[in-house]
C-alpha cells in the first residue's frame, strides 16, 4: 500500500509540474487547470489510503462541506470578484497549514514517545508563522478588493516599527518553540504572526494589490511546504514548493511592472497621499457613441486598453463584437495589456479569453508601447492608473516611476468611464484633460454596444 501511495504522489507531482507549464499559455491553460485538479484529486485519494487514518467520519464531512462550498464559490463568483476569491483561497490555505501544524504540536505534546527532533519543531513553527501571516494578510486583501475597507494604505503611528517588533517577536517565538518552549509559546507565535499579516497588508495601496495577492499566494505555498515537512508528506512538500516558487517569480514580475521592489510595496505605503490639484480649472472633451463610431471607422488601427471598469461592466463580449465590426471595415485591432491591469495578475487576459478574443491580438506593454505614436485611435475601457501620464513626470504622484501604457502619445484617445472618479490608487488622471482625449461617460458595456451598432449602421 505504501508503494501505491508514493506512486500516486509521484504522478500527482508530475501533473502539477506539467499543469504549471500549460498555464503559461492561454491556449493550453484550461487543459492545464484540469490536469492540476486531477492531480490534486489523485493526491487526496492517495492520502486517504494511509494506514494512519483510523476514522473517516470527520474526513468525509470535511470533504462534503469543502467540495460543496468550493463548487458553489466557483459557479457563483463573478469575474470581477475573482481576485477576492483568489485572496480568500490563499487565506484558507495558510490557515489550513497553521492548524495542521498546531494539531501536530499537540500530538507531540501528548505522545509518550521520545521528544521530537529540532527539525520537526522548527518546521511546525515556520508553518504556523507563515500560515498565520498568509491567513490574516489575505483577508485584508479580500476586504480591500471587495471595498469593505478603503483601498488606500492604512497606517498607524510608528506603523513600520510596530511591524518590525511583530516580525522580531514571530522569529523569536519560532526559535523559542524549536528549543522547547512548549505549545503555549506556539499559540503566542500564532497571535504575533496573525497581527504581522494584518500590519503587512494594511499599508498596501490599491495600485499594488496584484503584487500583494501574488505574494500571499507564494506564502500559502511555502506554508504548505513547511507543513509537508511536519507530516513527512512528499506531495505537500513538492506542491507547496511549486506554488511558493511560482508565486515568488510572479511577485517579482509584478513588482518589476510597478518599477518598485517588493520591500517598498510592503513597507512604503505607496498611494497614501494622492496627487494634488483639483479638476475645477481643467477642461474635458466629452463625446457620443456615434462620434466615436465615426472616428473608429476612419482609423487604420485601433488599440483597445482594457481595465477593471471593463470587468465591472462585464463588457468583454461586447468588446469582441466591436472588434469583429471593426475587422469587417478593414481596421486593425490590437489589445494593449498592462501587467497589473485589473485587481490580480492576468485579470484582463482571462476576461478576453472568456470572450474568445484570439491571443494573437493581445500585446504586452513592452511590445506595444513603441507603436502608440503611430496608432490612430486608442480606446481605453475602464483603465485608469496604468495609463496615467503622471507616472512618468509627476514626482509628487504615488504612481511616479511605474511603467505605464503610453496611450497619451496616440493621435486620438477615447476613454470610457462612468465618471471622473480616480482609479484604485486614488490618483487623478492627467490623460483625461489632454487635447487629444475624448471622454465617453456611461456603462462600458452599453457604450460599446452603442458604438458597435453605430458602426454597423454606417
């Protein structure tokens, strides 16, 4: 039986590795997702075959509740709420790792056998530390994304010194437990780590949420890997390491896209103060769907920049119809994708793939930025911070230094928004007041449908 279990673990691990590889391309991502789920199912079945399992009643109840809850969440969640769901799942993963480690610590305490090795105790401490930080930090990220609390940085007096004290206390607690401090110290470590997660996530501004979500995803993997060492479970070690490593790589990519280090994202409270100035002395040029359709029909090339507003309006399918209508008129259509557009990494790619927009039409920021001066018309749908020129020239802006899509250099820019409200970072967008920018106010999906109908009537 042990050979069967380990073989199943090996097959599941291979499926995870192949799945991650397939997730690297939109063409194979769906198959990769199914392969990863199949590997996890195989791992669960193999784990249930362990001889250490003596009663299945509570396990069956947990499986039933977890499966039902997971299926309900997956079927009911809107695409706009997918970042919140990812944050919650990260938190659940961290909490599960910490609870399993605490349970193992209690088992060791009640055991009549010899004392546990320092390595086992250290992995228990690390699992509790990382798991508790992941749990509390993820739920703060969820609350910000769900707008239950403000998306702007939240700090307290001497906040970073408090974070440093909590970090030191967590490290000391882990070392102390490893050296035989007992479970009481472990519970103290849990409390300190829980507060540390809160103190880390609260100062993160809205513009940096994709970075913190991917960072917490990495932490959830590391917590699982540490728990794997606690239980001597190779599948947990391998899968946790894969999640931790891939999440860390993604975090680095996201930080680079923001032109900031992970340290500055976590501890500099970027976005706490927004750019100064009012809109009273600035003029905007509003337009209509019919005028936009006329401008698009005379363009040789149109670049569409999707943002979170497109997700909120669920306008991706309307965008596909607009692309088809423009293609019929021999207008070249491309999509410019900023790495941190939306509320999580790859948010816009997922939405556009859902609408069956060919991946070949999607261009990353580095690919398309040099082309904007030659583009006739740019259609910005709900994007804000990622197209704000203040990031290039306004040193007082919290966005300063962040690479953006250079849409302001195009011949004509049309921005679809509900209102003049700033983006998630709370920063006023200078793009809206440029001479080559036109604003089309209203629901993005309805506006795009009106533009498409006007194009067909021409």
